[in-house]
């Protein structure tokens, strides 16, 4: 750069009429002075010099308030000026990529130093919601006094730009019926409530990215209390340059899920989409295992696990090594042994806490295949049972045709297929409640549909409620700068009694996508961005079976209750079990041994019975048994 005095001497400003910046900008698409030399003046609001930057500065008129056109402008070219300099210059007005600017500086003089910059206060997006609004403020210094949320980092790596909004943007069909007036109103509002914050450079993939923190990340959901910036236009896009680096805060990384949000639980269940886990990259495995170990669930419903038996074997072994023991196993099912090019679902669990009983079921009559897995489990502490259903519905990617074409209502392509999957799941669970003899059902997984879209309403209308929504508004995925539900924890009304809390661990969707294991230049090994979906975690605390609470004093637990053809008994010692009618007539008697026993109820008519258990010490307790 030139020393200031030398610069001023080289370019003495001649006597000429000063043209206000607002007149140079004009109110049309092009400057009325396009191609002409003009003399103008103003205070410098922002300089953008340095390698890869715009090589110029913005200046703004100090006396033109109330003009219908912008009072700020960009000046291209080298000049020894800094913010707060009041300058007069002569240069040529013109248009560059639809930006009105001055270039070819002929004369420049600094008339005064350290002048205060007058920032026009605007309410975003109310004052900047249309191209006309941005055009009217092109080149001007503005101030947003209220909080702004970081909502998108899609162009963070390539262009060092992020998107801000006045609120955390939510996908419209999460809380509005698809195609409704309310849906369209939210979609329109989200469309304009976006402000592109750029670094003021023109280099692709800049090495010095100003928005990355000390951990090399920039998480959406963070906020800045206020923003000082100038408005610029490049082609048909508007962006802003911060005068001072914003201080973002909030939504920091955490090293483990929020245990307090799970309440006083005894059993922890997690649903997690692993984003095409084929165990081909050691870093992906390291991150996934790091996340699973930190979650420390007693049951994992894992989605998008590819490669067949070899992959799930390897993953469970790696998790056991991370936990320092042999804590976990997985549910084998026929067909998963083959090497698979497709992703499948798996259930990984702690045998010390739960045990599967009876057979598993796969719903394949509505594809995709092997992505809707159902198995009943019995928790060992109290003997209660529940059905665990882990699912992965058809994605919204690709091109749908016919009934699966995009209807323009916000639900995307293949909605009809997801709808049929939801009906198939609902109907199968309805029948399996009788097969497994329990109404306790937990549906988890990536259903690829938002909360008020058709497939989810099939399940909620059937009585299932999303527990992460019940215990606090949350999200599991971020697309196009909008957060949304894709991953669920839907519990039946009967199971809700035992749900102590639910939480989403935000380690993935808020992180920039360039930190994916296969793109991260630093190869970080933490759990962050181990997938594009968040893990959803539910806490459960079962009680002694209804009517049988006192059996624990006799060292005997009995389940299920209500029952149909049989009950299971687990005894600490030998004893006797008897079933009586309410009239006192003995209907069933059986000696029981230490450990697991099964009592047949064949021949009993449906109804309420009295059940007495007596251990070998003579301790006897009576409860109720419902047979139906």
C-alpha cells in the first residue's frame, strides 16, 4: 500500500460538483452514471484488502439519510484508507456482476480521520426480505440489533460463507400439515429469513477460514447478539460482510448425552442411523464406536449397517473393546450372514440387562427389504417385556413416479411408499402385541418423514407418541438450513408409563458436513460428525408387574401379567405356585424350582384370578393374575 500522504499528493482532488452516492446508485438495476467519471465522498465503512479479498473498500454518504436509493457503494482498487476515514475521490461508475461500484480511482483525498460510522438499524428479515430491499441497501452499513442464529454451513469450506436467520429454522411439515396454508406460510417465511454472511474474499476453499473455532468447527444453532455489516451483491445473490468478526456462542459440543434429560431410568435405549457404515474406513469405525461407547445404551437399534455379518461382528467387537469387556451382543437374523451391498438394521444389546424372547420379525412385503426389524425383549430386573421395532423407511432422494412423485406439499418423493410402510408397521405391531402378549411398544429409527407428514400421522393416530417431542422440542437432522425430525422414539400409551425421559445428542447434524470422516482434512477421532443423523436416546424404568409387586419378598417374579396361555416365573429358591378363582377354587398348582419356570394356563377361561406363591421357607404372598 501507498503511504497516506504520498497517495494524497499523487491525487489532488480538482474542483468539481460532488455527486451524492445515492444518485450514483440510482433506483434502477444499473447506475444512471454507468461508464462516467464522478466525484463523490463519504466515510469508509469497511476495507477488504489482502490476499484473496475483494481489493477495495466500502464507503457511505454521511448526509443522505432518507434517500430512496442506497447511500453506500463499493470502491475497487488500492487505496491507503481505513475505517472511519472521510474521503473524497474521483472514479468511474459502473456495474460488475450486478454490483454498482466505482473503479479506476483518479483522485482521492482523506479529508478527516476517525469519523463515526452511521449504521442504519434494520429488523431482519422485516427490512431485508426481498431483492428490492437488498438493492435499496446495496453497499450500505447496517446494524441488526437482535439475535441472529447460525443455520447453515453448506458453503463454509468452499466460499467461507454461512447463513444466518432471525430464528432456528424448522422444516415446515414438522409442525404444519403438508400442503396447508400454514405450511406454505412457513415455507415462504423460511425462504426469506436467510442472510448470507461472507468473509469478503473471492478465493475458493480459503485456508484461513474466519468462522472456524479452535476445534475446527462451526456449529449451526449458535447465536450472535448483534451484527454490524455492509451489504454486497454478486450476480443475482446478496451477501453481507461483517465489520467486526461476530462472536458466536451457545450450542457447544458435549462429550456425552445429557443424562439428566433421561430422568431416573434403569434401561437406556438408543436409535441411531450410522450413515452407510460398511467398516471400510478405520476413522469411521473409531468415531462410531466413540459415540456408541459415550451413549452407553443397554440397547442400540442401528440403521444403515451394510456389509452383512462380518460388519456387525466387527462393530460389536470394537464396542466391547472400547467398554473393556464383553458387554454387548447382537440379535442374529436369517439372511444377514450374507455379504450385502445394501444397508440393514441391527439390534445390539446387553444380555445382562435384557433378553430377547420368541422369534423376531422382518417386514419385507413393503420394501425396502430388511429395514424393519421387530423383536420382543424382557428386561431382567423386573421381568417386564416390551416390543422393540427398529426401522428405516424409504428415503426422499431420487425421482419418484406415479403415486410416489413429488406432490409439492412438502413431503417429497416416495411419500406413498413410506405411507405403506407405516401402515404395514402399524398392522404388524397390532398383531404382535397378541403374539408377544404385551402392549409395550417402542418404535425407533430413521422414518425419513417429518412429524406431521402422512407416514408419521399413521403411527401417532394409532396411539404412538414421539418421546423426544413429549419431553421437549428437538430435532435429529438438518437439511437446507432447516432442522427437523427424521429419527423417532415412538412409544405406545402403555409403554409411556415407563418412559423416564428422552434426549437427542447433537453431535452430527449441527456440525459442518466437510468434517465427515472421508472429508475431514485433520482426521479428528472424536464422535463428532460420525454420521449425518443424531442418536436418539430414551430412558425406561419398569416396575414390578401389576398385582405382583409383593412377590419379590418371596423371591419370585412372574410375567407377563395380563397373560394368555402361560406365565414365566423366576425364583430365587424352590417353592409352590397356585392359581385360584375369585371364589377360592384352586385351578392350577405347580412346584417350581430355582431359576426359570413356565406355568401353563391352558384351559383357564379369560378373567381375573388370585395367584399365590410360597417359597420353601413358607413365605407366602398373594396377588392378582389377569388371563385373557
